[in-house]
C-alpha cells in the first residue's frame, strides 16, 4: 500500500495548503471538504493525481467514519491532519445556539472522533496526528470566547494524547497559527489587515507541517506557534 494522509478542511485555506505539501512529500492525500469547485482548488485537484477529494458535510459523522474505514482498507494511513475549522465572533450572548454547536462539533468533536477512528492504524504505522489549533487557545479571547474555548480544547487534547500515545510511536503535534489570510473571518466584523507582516499565509502553516514530518525518528515537535511580526486587524 502507498503511504497516505487524511486532511480535513482540504478544499481551501490552510487545509488546501497542507494537502499540497503532503502531495509534494509523496503521500496519497484524501482531502475532506464541502466544495472543491473554486478555481484554485479545482486546478489543484485536476493536476495532482495523488490528491483524492472527499466531498461531503464533515458533520455527518457516520458518513465520515464510513469513508475513513474505506480509506484505511485501501491505503496505509500515516498522517491525520485536523485542519477543518469554523469561526464565529462577537459578544457571546450574540451567538446563536446553532453557531455554538457548529463551533464545538467542527473544531473539537470532529478531530476527537477522527483520531479515535484512526488511532489504532496510526499506532501500527508509527504515524502523525497534526491538529491545527489557534493562538487564541493560549490566552483569553474577548469577542471570540466560544471559538477560543474549542481551540483550547483541541490543544489540551493534543497535549494529553501525546503523552498517551508516544510509547506506541505516534507523534502528536499541535500548531497554533495567529491571524492567517483565509476565509475564517468571512462572518466576522474584522479581518486581516492589509499591511505586510500583519498576517500569515496558509502556505507558511503548511511549511510547519513539512518541518514536523521532516524530523528524525525519535524526535517529536509537539507544539508550534506561528505569529506575524505585527499585531494588526482591519475592521469591516
């Protein structure tokens, strides 16, 4: 079997950039996402034979688990990247119940379930689990309490899982990007500032994944934080 990776949120932003890097590293990449029709994404899918788009709603848990089971029957999964994420911002009382549920299910429940379904396989293959968290997991986040809570949850999960699974050869890494030029802020009243040096590019987060995978056997990088030089946002 060829070595393979599973990436969530692979249709855009950080997940797409990570998928590119993994394909360059000769993985068969199974990228989960809702829509692969954007021009940049479609070109990548059409031009990359080792990228396999898995189209669907990531919150349809049973369908996702069934697809993961199918993939593990076809390929040797060595890497899981939990990159899918949503963001809703504002005063906490302004969020709807549905928005809070979507935050928890996408940012926290989904990575926990996928890890649960794949952990035996990753133990057998001495694999990697890479969680894309956020800088907001490391400090208080007024105007984004629920989002920050989900990211703090995935950071705490990664720390504990590393200690639980390290003796089995599994490498667990949590990456904490700061403001990154993606669609995460499409529903917010702010976005990345235009000033150079005030935001990260998705490709820079993907290069952190390349770095993690490039370490010698026996060396693990459990935590990476990426920050732009400047602290700036733009109000919409």
